[in-house]
């Protein structure tokens, strides 16, 4: 207060009024408000539907009637899916695939970004980056249709390519869309579709690395591999940590379209994941309370995984999602 009294009256008015907003400030504020409104409408308001997980939906067809009139049954819906063997089979598929993707697909964009960073010819580098990013912009419905066409046993190209490398026999073509080959197939096409786009953020992080570090390492006799290992990789470690934690939190989550478009009766035992099982049970069989309970369970486990992984990261590497 004493400091404010010491300021002349004109200065005090300036301090109280602060900076006057210009048209650009109002535009940014409006854009921020639209983003906040989007989150409120599509992320927070629907959370009221979580109450369905604790209600009996057997007497009502309409979801809103379940919310208003459904009887409270406590954790009965949770106990039901815990006793369901099909649920545990689906959980095994979900966890197995996501752990493999975390092990194989997560490092792929990092390695690809490191390799792209070592390309000296700018034109070739841009061409490779553009071609690798392009599959990301194709929807999974279209991309899955392309994969199904290529994997066809009679007209697809996968079998002829395998014959060329001495794999398989023309008398016994391989159906890649069966349960036996589904996991390698989905992991491979997920990598093809996402590796280019995933590398963009890591390349952006690499550009913030000081060129003086590379010059000093080169003067000390470090080759390109050592510069990438001891300079480039540590410089993007914070970015890698954030995405690793986010991937760990999503170990029970899957892209619905990615799996649904490739599902068929021959591979359901290996392709049914939590996202498709919730859709099948909730939307087709209309078991709203049962699937809401599963969705709530998935979200809760995701939050626990994220907070646990973040705590471990803070303890070991002294960095995490929240600084």
C-alpha cells in the first residue's frame, strides 16, 4: 500500500487500469472462449451420464429415462462385467496389443525423426517426410479398406509379394485377416499410418537443439551416431517423456475405427478390444448401464496409470506431465 501511495495520481490510474485491450485481444479471447465452450459441451457435460453406470436400465429403452427413472443398483453393473469371461478375454486383447504397440510403435517415430534429422539433402528430406505423413490424413475406414483389398487372397498384393520372397505357397494362400495374423497386421499398419505424423513433434523438438553443441561435439571427434545419441536424443527427452506418459495412460484405450473396420468372424477372438466390445454391447445389444460401467472403469484405470507413471517419472528422471 505504501508503494502505491508513493506513485503519482496519474501513475496510480495507469496501474489500476492496466493495459487497454485492442481488437486482437478480443479475437484471442473469443477463440479461447470457443475452445472452453467446446470442452464444456463435449467433455464435461456428458460426464453427467456416468450415473447410468450405477442404475438399472433393464426397464427403459431411452437413455434419458434411465438417468431419470432407473433404479439405483450400486456397483452391480461393475460386478457383472468382472464376472464375465468375455470381458477378461477382451481385456487380454486390449492390454496385449497396447503393450506391444507401446514397445514397438512408440519408439518408431522417435527413431524415424532421428534418421530424418541426419538427412543432409533438404529436398529429399522434405519428400520423405511428406510421403510418410500422408497416410495419417487418410481415415481409418478408407485405410482399412485399402488394407483389406491388399490382403485379399485372390486379388490382393500381399500374397504375391510373399511368394516372391519364398514365403507361403500359391496352392495355400495366406489370409492375413484371420486371428492368427491379426496382431502383426494391426501393429504393422498402425506404424505405417502413424510413424510420419508422430515424428513431426520430435523433429520440431530437435530443431530447438543448439547447433553449437553439434559443432563442439564434431570438433571433439564425435561421429554422427554419437552426436545423435548424446546430443539429439537427450534434447528431446522431455518431449519423449510426455508422450510416453500419455501412452501409458491409454493402455486400455484403442482407436475404435482402427479395429472395427478390420474385424470379421474369423479374427474376432483376437481383434475384439474394449472399444469395440463397448460399442457392440452398448449400442447393438443396448446394455447402456453395463457398458457405461466398463467405460468408467477404463477411464479410472487410465487416470491411475497416468498419475502413477508421472510419479515414477518425477522420482527417476525429475520430469513429468506437470513440470
